[in-house]
């Protein structure tokens, strides 16, 4: 009887270990599907999944009190388009373009808080989700990112080359419009604002949605 119990415990331990390893592998695979391979940031899918969690709390304030240690009051988006990435790729090669993208990712990691959501949206575009940051605060974050981009230096690219980006900023609680709690609407308007900045002000400019 004791031997049977001992064997059962041994088998149970082995089973628990297998389950634990499988859970780790599933988690690893999920991270791979939600991460950008080049920068290590969230990709579009990963960003969407994370941002939707916070926006769901905005829509259901009673629910967030039950599940979160803090209240979600607003959510801001910064849409960023790197200027001249194609030019860098064409003149200096795609490896240098990749270095620009990696440098941008490092800037976001160092500038943002742990709760914020940085992502490479695709190509030369990045998106940042700022939790509990209003329009003015989001603009200040964009300014910090912009100033850090200007300091980028990449070997074999002349020092006179100006690294820059264009920005579109929007907040869910902006007074210029009714509260927006739809993620895709926020991103779309931030994207439109960024392109408006490029069209009306040229490159290297931050524009707030109006």
C-alpha cells in the first residue's frame, strides 16, 4: 500500500512538471505571437490585446474597482512615424534602417513607465498607449521622445543627418470631442493627426488631435 502511494506521488510530481513546462511553452509562444521580432516591443496584435484591457475598464468603471489596484481615468495614444527611414534604407542599407528602428525602441523603453504600452505598429510606425495620461501629459511624453530621437547616432551615417519623427496625439478624455473608448477610433484619429502634421507642418512635428 505504501509503495503504491509512493508511486502515485512520484507520477503526480512528474505530471505536475509536464503541465508546468507546457504552460511555460504556451506562454512563450503567446509572447512570440505578440512581439515584434526586431525591436522586442509589442506588435500590433500584442498592443491591441493590452490596450483593450485598459479601455474595457474605462467602459466599465465598476468592474475595474474589483480587478485593479488603481482606477483607469483616461487613455492616450501617441502615433509615431519615423521620418526618412526609407531614405536611410536606400542610401545606407537596411541594416542601418534596422538600427534606427532598434534605437527608437530603446528610447520608448527608457522614456515610458512600466504600465505604458509601446509597440511597433508596422514598418516605420510606432504606437504608444499611455495609461492615466491626459492630453497635456501625452504631449509632454511625445516631446521627450522627440528630443531623444534627435540625439540618435548611428555608425557610418553622417553626424549632420537629422533623425526625427512625426507625432499624432489623442486622449480618450479630450475636451474637443466626446469621450472615445474605442481603441481603433483612437488609433485612427491619432494616425490622421500625425499625417496632418506632416502635411501642414512638415516633418519633425507633434500635433494634438483637434
